[in-house]
């Protein structure tokens, strides 16, 4: 048995993506951010849908055609495939822990 809050990376020079489960059409990953954002050069434009929840910390996701969405602990959303989005802000004072399900 493992715990989503254990073995967090001590060095967060870059955002950390850890695959927890992978199956034919599903990938579940833990993402740990601390002040990280998406690259300024573009948008995520994914082939799969993504359901994401913030378990700890805070973040702001910006959609190409829409208002920014502030996520706090417990906030979740579904991002349909090819809906362009980016992480515009994550809390720089604490680790933001995400659980992302790509399907």
C-alpha cells in the first residue's frame, strides 16, 4: 500500500509527474508543483480527456476561450480532449499535489 502524500520530492526545481497507474486507455498520475506554471510558449492540447483534482495547495488553470479557474484543495474539473489550457499559477509557498486521470 502507498500514500499519495508520502515520498514527495524534496527538490522541486521542476514540476514532478509520477505515473501511478497505466492501462490501455487510462493513465493516473500524481503531479507535484510549487510555483510552477505551464511553458509560456503555448497551450496543452491533449489527445485524451483529463480529470484533475487538487489534493493540497492551490492553482489557477486558464483556458484558451474562458475565464481562469482557481482550484483549491478538493476542487476538481474535467478537461475534454483538445480543450486548450495551461497552468497559469501554483502556490509558491507550499507543494500543490494534483491527481490527474487521463482517459
